[in-house]
C-alpha cells in the first residue's frame, strides 16, 4: 500500500471510484463529533443518545427486574 498526498478533489474522485478506501474507528467517531471540528448542532444529540444508551443498559433493567419481574428485565 503506497501513501501519497492528494488534494480534496482527488480524494473525492478516488473515493467515488473505489480507488481510495476509508477506514473509520467507530470508538473514536464520537470523539470527533464532540471535538471542535464536529458540527455544533450534532453535539446535543450525541450527548442525549449516549446517556439514553447508558440508562437503558444499566438502571432500566434493574428497575424492571424489581417491579415487573425477570421477563421484562431481560
């Protein structure tokens, strides 16, 4: 695999034709959204859905287990 410097137009053309492959590290994608380079309108949504996921994975099943039983918590 050779590495060479290209400009943005060359990158777009290469990406559209499949000559350029883009690999995204999914664990770092959220870091980009929250960085100064990310769109400021996406930051509140990122925070909301991050916390929603945390709440749905940990406390919600525990609460459902206590009040509704094992079936609803799993």
